[in-house]
C-alpha cells in the first residue's frame, strides 16, 4: 500500500526553521514555501539530508530512553554527555537514492520503489557502546553482528527497490549504531553492555534539518512475503 505524506502523528522534527534560514540567507524570498508538504521531496534543497532509518515504536521507546539516560550518566563524569532527544533515537540505514535518469517525478519514483520493496521485519540488538564521529564525541550504542548483517541486507534491498525507477541508493557497508548523546570530549573506549533491543517493523524516510530536527515523510513496512527474522 502506498504511503507518502507527512504524518501528523509524528513528533519527529515539526520545525523547519534551519532549512528556511539557510535558504533565506542565500536569497530565497519565500522560505516558507520550502515546507515538504508544499514542494515535495524533490523540491527540498540538496544540502538537507534525506535518509532511511529504523526507529523504536512508542511502546519500546520508554525502556530505551531509560537505558540511554543511565548509560549517559554512568559512562562519563556527571554532566559530560548530553543525551539526544528521545524522538531522535534511531539507527540510520542509508541515504535516499540519488536521481539518475528518473522516469517519473521523484515522489512517484519513491512510491513505486516502495511498492517493489520487500525485506523481513527483524530485531535490532545493540550490545556495546563507543565514541564515534570525526572527533569521537558522539556516544553511540553499536549493533551486534547479526543486526549488522541484517542492516547491510536492508541497505541493499532499499537500493535494489529504487534502482529500476532511476534512484541510485547506497550499497556500501557501514557500522549500524544508535546515537545516545554527545560528549564534551572524545570517548575513546568501547565496552559491552546489556543489549538494547527493539523490533524493526518499518523503515522510515526522514528529512534532517539539524541535530534536533527530523521529519518523517514516508514509512516503508518491513515483513512483505519473506517472513520475519
């Protein structure tokens, strides 16, 4: 079933100010017209990231937030790690495909790719924490080997679904992780934790306008006809 709309139930990034301010700064007289509901995903400025990601659902989120806050408290001196907002806790999968000889509008291409997409639902398991990023200040929970394998498979499935419709998706491997917070100084050790778990039942297409703003524009269900994992 097709899904392409801004979901009013989402609490992920209702503010579009960062993108509007950036475009206004370079001369757009009408930054309010940049709302995704007005211009569609193809009209969003190229500098605004668009990516697929896995999010815990509303029932799983409170327990994950409890673990997040405890880990941020216990893994460094008090106050040195700022927890990420709860509604932004996610595991990134891949950037949205880059247009190459589109046969349809980008919105239509993504809708058709969604109809062609199929991948099983699976459990996301994060069993260690570490410092990530160029400066090592991102405090993240890292996926176990099985989850890493499944996220890599999901990335390839997303690329395969987009390719016939002129969108070139990511296929290269990356380390799946969930960012818990950001430290004031590099976090240079990695250690095992009691696993954080949630069920991946859908992959969301998200627009990011900064560290505290995500906007879900589509949900691609997991499950299909390949069973579950």
